[in-house]
């Protein structure tokens, strides 16, 4: 198996699967988002989910580091869910334009863009920070300690 798969894709996909499964489970259990703001700038926060994200980010960093990933690769694995969601948001526009041409239904992309940008804070920025903080904590506490022990053995 290639190093990139072991160091980035497997830990990143694990982080993505764990975080989305947790969010889905919390929604099925009836947890409701907290509402911050009012009007068009309203942001929804799933507080219990946000509290679990540092653990998932830490897991992604841990598994990437154990596979020999560099600091950048390990931290990239920790924020992988946010990168995947960002790509989904970005690809929504060209795919939507193709579907609009095929079906003939008009889609107001200005409204969609406004929604995506306002939801970006609640769905991308804050979860990304939570995932990154967990990954950074593991990297600082675990990876440095492991590398210093490895150097002492040599």
C-alpha cells in the first residue's frame, strides 16, 4: 500500500466517518442545534458534536503519525472532514449548473451562495478549528514525545 494512503487517506477517511456518524447519531437521538444570531446571519451549532470533534481530529493525527506521516500530513488528516465538505460545497455550483441545463429548471445561485457562505462558519470554520485543535494537541503531546524517545534509542 502506498505511504500516502496509509498516512493521509485512511486516517482522514476514518476521521470523516467518525465525525459524520457521530453527528448523525446525535441528530437521531434528538439533539437540536443551538441558534446563534437572528435573521439571515443565523448560525446553527451542534454543541455536543463540536465537543467530540477534537477527539476525532486527535485520532486522525494519531493514526497518521503512527503510519509515519509528517506533521503536515498528520494535521491534514485531522481536518479531512472539513476539506471534504468544502469540496462538496465548491462542486455544488458547477454540478448545479449542469443539472440546470439538462433539466431546464432555474436555480438561483445567488441564494445558494449566500446560504453556503453563511453556513460556512457553522459547518466549516468552527468544526475545522475543533478538529485542528485535537490534532494539534496530539501532535504536541504524543508525536514529540515519541520522536524524542526514538532518538534516545538510536
